């Protein structure tokens, strides 16, 4: 049924062998900087590459500060702690996301609330958010109280799915109105812009990931970006075991975390960042080739929406229904072409199944139909 798709993907990747979903690409100064790092012996949490990386990524996204961490999940955890999320608070996020966004809420002892996404962006729907808050909350002492549970809704974590920006400016306005701290999960959207501004810079804090499958990688890594100097300093402190800076004293002034990014990983990232612009261009070229092809088929290729520039981190298509989706997944994977469905909705996972939700109609619709197709950069 999908022989034409199989053939097309084998053609663009020039192989009938295994085609992964997303491979990293090391074509720049990676080995040079790694060698420098090893020769210096500063391979761990102290070294020049960490500071260099923080400066360069902040500069790239147009944010005042960046704090590097050992992965994106730990960056989310710290960002939520700095948003004052604590035990028995509530945090709004989308049901259709990678589990890390929700796990980080649980690490703080807080409860997630799952709100629907928009069908076109696959990110948190401002309309659904507004409707939920209007119907279910009151404002008391500049805090948003959930009328059903009596708990405080402290933060909101929208996510830019597969690199496609959600309607983040509208979400920001709603969060401001309801006194909710906006923490953007921009783990998938480095290089993606909304109204010409970088995703991750709309919220009080934004979070990025540099896991092996992301657009640039450090093996593992993450960062928090913010324009707030106080938050940046506290993020650094919390992620570095809350050690009080001193020439020789070993004093920690609170329970901190060892969430530092090692210098080795930062060395890799400084090199990867040098190629990010060309990666985004090549990914967008690949997306446009896919788009032209799928235009002539019954599958719907997912494109960036108005006022957005997507990094097209993972390309996606929408099949007609669940049955057709499963046929697609079976046929492509049995031909060694790696494809996979979008995540299972968070409210269906055993640890989150009691969470409060809205109707989640679009999430349900997308969950049954969306499939990711190979998205590694190719030399065209
Ligand atoms: C990758 C990712 C993260 C962070 O993942 P790490 O593997 O911890 O770096 C968080 N949220 C989303 C949506 C992601 O895709």
C-alpha cells in the first residue's frame, strides 16, 4: 500500500539498508575541541567550554543568560523549582508531549493538568487553555486557584512539538493574565522561530535538550535560557550542588543537584553550534522535498504554520485513521525504514491517569494518526 513511500525514502537516503529516524551529524570541529578538552584534563564539570557554550547559545537564541545542564529533563526540573513549583501545586502542560515534560512536574511533587493541543501546531492550544482557566479557576492574592482541587496552578509548560512552534505569544498573554509562570519546553525546537523570535525566549524560562536524537547533540545535555539574571544565578547554584563560591571552603547552603554539564559534552556542543544554521537550512530542504512528494499522495505532510519558521527536527505525516497508520508503520519498519507513532497521551500512562484533563479531542485525533518519518540531514 505504501510502496511508493518506501521507494521514495530509500531513494533520498540512497540505501535499501536500515534508515534511522534521526542520526547525529559530526562534520565540524568536534574532534578538535574534544582533543583540546582531553589534553587540558578538564573533562568534567570545570572548564572553558561550558562557559563558552553558555555564552554562544544565549547569543544564538537572543536571550541574556543560559545555564548548561546534564540533560533537558534536569533543566525542566530546575526551571520548575525556580518557578516556585512545590509539593501539591499544579502545573498545566499538554497531554501530547514527551514524558520528560510531565516527569519534571512530578519531581517537584506537583500534579499535572493536561490541556488539549491545536491540530495544526500540535502544541498547547491557547483557546483550550483560556477555556479551562475561565471555567475552572479563580484569582486570589495574585494566585490562580483551581476551583476543583483548591490547589495553586503555579506554572504552564507548553511544548513546540517536533520543532513546530506553538502559539506561544497568545499562551504568554493568558499566563500573564492568570499569574501563571510560563516555562517553555523548547527541547525540540532549537532553530525554530515564532514571529521572528526564538522559541524558548517567550517564557520566564525556556528549556533545551541536546540528547543524541536532537538537532544538535552533546551525547546528553540541556540548558535553561532566561533574561532574568537572578533566575540564571539561582539555576547555576541549584545545578552545581548549591556550593557557595569560595577559594577553598566546601559549604553548600541548600539541597542542590548535581546537574552540571561536563566540559567534554560542552566541547562537542560548541562545535555543533557552529553548524546549526546549516543544519536548519538542510532540514528545511528535506522537509520541502517530503512536502512536494506527499502532496501527490493521500498522506498529509505536517508543515509549519503561519508566522512560524520550524527547524523541522522530526518530519511527520498524518494518516487517515489508526488502521491506516498501523499499516504504514508495519510496512515501513519491515522494510528497515524507521518510522514511529507520536507519543501515547500522558493521561493514558499509569502514573498520570488520575490527572485533571480537558476534553483532549485534538490530542486524541493526532495520537491515532501522526507518524514520524526519517529526518536525518542528508547531503542533497
Ligand atoms: C528531548 C526532550 C526533553 C528532554 O530530554 P533529555 O533526554 O532529558 O535531554 C524534554 N522534553 C521534550 C519534549 C523532549 O523532546
